[in-house]
C-alpha cells in the first residue's frame, strides 16, 4: 500500500493535505543490504516501508545488534534524532529490496501546529513505536529464548525469508549456536 493510500484509508485526508504530502515526500528504492542511515546520523525523515523488509540496528562492543524488524506498511525513524535533534544511536538497513517513502519531519511538525489530522498521524506513529518497543522489552524480560523465538515465528513468518540467522539471534538476545539449538527442537 502506498503511503498516500495508507493516509487516505486510515485518516481520510482531504485534498489539501494529500497535496501537501505529495509535494514533500520522496520514494526511494533500496536493495538488499543497503544502509538507509548509519548509527550516529542526524535524521530528518520519518520512513514508511511500502514494501520490503528492514531492520533497525546498533553497535555494542563492536558487535552488530538488531534492535527491531520492520515489514511492509510500517513506519520507522530515529525518534530521538527527528524529535530532539540528537544523533540516532540506531542505523537502518534494507534486508530485502524495499520501497521506502521518506517524509521530511520539519514541514510536518510545522503543519501539525495547525492541522489535527497531521497531529493524529504523528501521534499514531509514536504510539505504535512505543507499544512495539514496550512489547519487545516485556518479552526480553519475561520470556525464555525459546518462547521469544516461537512468538517471532508466529507473529512474523516472513522474517525468516528476509533476515539472516545472525540478525535474528541478536534480536532475540542469544548467540547463533543457541538459536540453532532452539531451531532444532
């Protein structure tokens, strides 16, 4: 679903708002493995994944750690960077050929001061991010690695066609050998 289709369906945007988004957003295509932005970048965009598969990652003690996966029809950005002007601790990478809409945040933030629909869009993107990361934190704290793996398979089977076992293991907070043992059960 294109970004404008998503906005039309979810928010019933008017013609003026549709024109605004059409003038400000940009569609880019990324190939598998492309880095969309690096950790420590200053971000200016909110990203809408129209198609493909991506991940947010960071480096810890020289290791590449997957923080979250994003599939079609989802939003991503470095919230601390876009909203607070700080460098993002995260990077963003395409794990499959991906079509991604880049929406510059500054014009949207200005319009949100006077447009309730734009405010609702920003609110939904933030709340979805908060809920997703809160659920991830809960699972990490209270589920076993086996339970987290099983939930991941049930909630996101496409992940296993797009992400490497290393990415999946780091997302689950386990080593690749441990993931292999869990998969063998």
